[in-house]
C-alpha cells in the first residue's frame, strides 16, 4: 500500500552553459515506491493517476511570424497531490530523498547534491538553497531538480503530466501539495478522499556570482537543474499561500543576494496615464509625415473624442543607422535588417527632413511641438540595449569613442533547445557591434543626455537578452549583463527626472535578478493584431508571468488597438493588470466607447495596486488549452478588489505545443467568482467588515451580496470577458451596511475610491472619489440625501439590490461624497 502523488509544472526557459548530472523526481517502477511512513509523502507514476497533469510552466520561444522575433521567459508551476503533515519539517536530503515539510519532493538524490539552510532572519527549516558539485570542470553542469523557459526574449506558461514535460530553461517552479487519503494496494484501484489542506513548495533557480541556474526535465522523468559548481543554485521554500510564498521568497533572496530590488523599494516611473505608441513605418519617412499623421490626426482625434493621451513612445525608426549589406532604395535581403547598426546618437536625416512650411527641424523641435500643441506631458524614445539591433557601427567616427567590436553571438543549448529565434539566427550570422563594457556607461550617458536636452522624458530599452549570447571574453553572461544593466540604470537616473525606463525583451534571470532600479518590464510577446491565435495566448502569458515579474517590476502588457475585434478582451485585461495603458491605433481610427472604460477625461487611468495575477484556483489548470477552464485575474485597489474573468479557450495554443493545435472553435464555458478569489483581502478591510462583500458585474450591471465563501456564476464564450468589482461590506450600525463600488462605467470601477470614513451621529458616510461619471455603492438602506463637495445632488437607489448611484460632474479631481441617512 502506498500514498501517491501526481506532478505538474510550469516553466520558463533561459540559456546556460553547464554539464549534466541527474536527480530523479518521479519513480518509474512500482518497486521503487516506499511504503507508508509517518511524516512523509510518496509518489506514483503518471500512469497511476489519469488526472495527474502538469500545472503550467513558462518557457522562452522564438516568434516565427515576424521579422522582429521575440520570445517568452517566465514562471513555472508544478502540482502534486500527496499525503502531508501540517507540522513544519526541515528542508533536507534524507535517505536519498529531498524532503520539504516532511514530504518527499524528489527521490534518488545523488550524493553530490547538498542542501544549505537559509538563516537570514528565518527559522532554519523554512528556506534553503540546493547546490551540487562535480569532479569535472565545465561551464555548463546539469543537476536534476525542475522548471522551464520559452524564447530567448520572453516567457510563457506551459502544462504537462510528468517531469519529462518540463522544458529547458525553466526559471521558477511552484508545487501544490494536497493532504488527502489516497491509498492503494499494489494492484488495487485508487481510493481517494480529499480535504482543503493544501501547501505549496517553490523552487527558484537563481544567480550566484558569475553564474546562473535553470531547471529542466528529461525523457527518463527526471528533474534536472543546469548550473556550474555552486552551492546556492536553487532556492527552495514552502508555505500555505502561493502568493505569500513567492513574495516572501523574493524578500529573502533580495536580502541574501543583494543583486536586485523588489518593486516596493523602487521608484515607479510613468504608469498612471494613457499613452500611445508611434507607428514605426511613419518614422522612417520623415518628420513632416510624422507630424501630419501621428500628431495632427492621431492626437487631435483622441482629444476630440474625450480621451487625452499624456505620453507617447517614439518607436524604432528615429535613429541614425547604417545598412552595410543593402543599397538604399533596394529591397532588403531576408534577415539583413538585423545587421543594421547605429552610426550616431542623434536622429536620422530622414527624421529631420521637413517641408518649407514646417517649424520643426530636429528632435527637440518635434518634442516641443507635440507637448505645446497637443497636451502631451511625457515623450519616450526607443533604443536597443546595444544601441540598435546590430549594435554600433565600428567604422563610424561618431561611435569610435565607445570602442565597438564586431562580436558574433553564441546561443546556448537552452536558447536553441526550445523554439529558435529568427533574429538571433541572423545576428549570429552577421554579428553585433558590441559596445566596450568599460565604455557602456559613457554611451548611455551621452545618448540620454542628448535626449534629455531635446525634451525627451524617458526611454524604452529593447533587445536586452541579446547580451546573454556575448559573454565570452567578458567574464560570462551574468557579469556582462550586470555591467550593462548598472550602466543603463545609472544613466537613466542621472538624465531623467523620474525612473522613466521600460525594459523589453529582457525576461531572463540574468536581467531579472540584476534589476536594482528598473521598475517596468514588458511581460510577454508583442500584441500582434494580425495573428488571431495570439490574442488569448497574450493575456494568459502576461498573467502567469506576473507571478514572478510582478514582485520585482511592474509588468507592461504592451500596447493594443482600441478598434481591434479583441479590444474589449485586451482592454479589460489591462484594467485589472495594474499596468501602463497605451494604444497604437491607426490615426483617426479609435473606439472611444472602449477607451472611456479605461481612461478618465484627464488622461489618467484607474490602476490597481499590484500586478494582476491568476487566482489561486487557476494556478494549476491550463486556461488556454484544456477546453474547460476560465482564466481569472485578481488585483486590489485601495478599498476594493477586482477579478477579471476571460474565456481564452478555443482560440490559440501555447508555443512549443503547435502539434496539439486545433482549428479555432468558440467554446462557451461556465465558472464562478468569489470574494475568496482575492488574496490579501485583509489589506483593504477593517473591524467594520462583517465577512460579506458586494459584487458588481461590469457588463451586466448587476449587484449582489455574497458571503466570503459564496460564489457567483458566470458564463462566457471564447474571447468574451467580465469584470467583477468586489467590495467588503462595512457594518455602520446594526442595520446599515455599506460598500463603495466606484465609477461603474469603467472596467476597474473600484480604482476611483480613494478614501472611506463613517460617522455614527446622523449616521453618515464620507467617500473620497477620483474622476467623473456615475459612482456606485452598495447600501442596505436608502439615504435621505447626498452631497458632492458640499452641494446637494440627486441620487438613484434600487431597493431590490441596494445599488446607490451618484453622478460626479466636472474635473477629474478628488471629490468628497457625503451620504446621509
């Protein structure tokens, strides 16, 4: 008789150079199963339980449909159902097994693998590092453990049924362990009874010195980790709440490693206003065309429609570059666009071309013009971490002070072991003009000081993971990445007033765990309007990637188009994502009805407090491809919570699983939403909370009252979504109960509520609210009167559901709403 466990995992892909040593995670023969012992958990093979699945993992991939191919990198999740004990036990290796809280997580651990407890202000048993040693020197060792990565640039989640499904380059692994009576005799069928006692184990492959670690599985169902000869390769910690576990683990690593800073200690740049992304093709045809099409058409039409963008990102195309391989006016040979190199720091001559009647002749004039004439407050520009796609032009007199050398990237086995990236393949062929690491700060400082003097407020720095392929001769990839990262962050801090930096194509652990100041990061592959199967993948990828990224930076969900057929889907996701919001609409082609659900008339947005992440019941199910699960994303505001529900099924597939892709077919699915979907609910409640919540449905306009364990049903078709505002109900007195909802015509309604106080004298309630429009609240009794900033106003009240509505007029400033009973 043995207690059985089923594994599933999420992984993200990173490259590394190591050799291989194995560590078994799942036994493959019945004779390997240990008998039941106190305080231990034992496992069954994948064939023993038909319902055993991998939860999800993030992996890096290459984009095969675009000339600017990008990739995913991310988080890995693993699921296990096992007998467990509640009492904490040390993380240790005992009798060849890795035990966490008394449960066997890995079996067949070789003798060269060791566990080192972390004692940085923690109980010695609560966290540990796993390391290993090898008798043979190598730059790439593989020791068995487990998680996954996808493209060289990006991350995605992925799902499977055994350790062999864990791809190379996994960067995070989360295990779910459920206590249940799951016992079987050698030839008996499985008998199971479950309860709600669940715990989680987190594996984070990290950096140590000049080296990094990743996780992967193999065909023998063994879990491996890739690293060098180090003692702190894999961080392990357990806990009862997966979100607290990830947060607390990164707190420990932040203190212990000292190489990165978590988001709560960073100065966050521009994220709270509507922005726009300029169209790259226009930038290549001259300033006059840009002014006419982008500013006069785009900005004016947005302003006239009641949406006031406050920042613009000038995308790739503005720089002074040189193409060594193609003659001007002739079509480019395939892949040669990646060999174009930066020839100077200033804008290109084409960008400066203008007609006789134009008053703008350079970047400074352009930035000044759009700020003074169109109400823009912030202008960002794009550049690559190495200057441009092909780096700097070594023969350029303007670039020689930075000592660029032509270097040919070398992709690691992890980079090419998943989905190859076309951009990297061509960069390997044509080479990169790499800035001398000792001169890289000078390059950034010169570039950024020129941009700042031209009125530019910040930068979007792209193609960052390219550095990982050029570490040879520079003390390795981790060292080179840190030099570039530190120089970039120091220059941004020196030249721009705010921490106005967006990092892009940077989802490898080298960059993530070297981020001291960088506070905003693109969290997924691009929004691709012409790729119908990428829409749901985009939403699910960012949500799962944010489990890790959201603790260190603000995840950037990329731009989207308000007139796109999936705009409602993408807009709602960004409303709950706690992220910047910007669009790349074609000039004059906007859906203002949609934009006004996201943006206030003054251009500000109602942004959540955290990164939007999957709810706990979504962490270990495939919300993209299992054909039955809805994706739910949660966030908190100051006084309310929000849950977005998305049907991502039937419209796409994960990269690296193309063989399983089926023809897109709409699927109608049902699920439920509960106050329990909100984590950290105690942060927005006080002693007046009675345990019930008001739940407002954005699209249906319905308001209901639910206990904390209650559930509300929702049914959605493919690419449909719903957003629920969940507000704790406060007991003002024995009969009067109240909960603010917010601006009910905006996706994240509760983001408008800034303050709430009560008076028992009349009684009365005071709300501080931001913005304008219909402000809703739940009230168990009808008020006698309402005032806004001291002026009495009319209100609506529905006695059937308790919905109270007060209209806020005028400017989008903080207003005081007083409600009297």
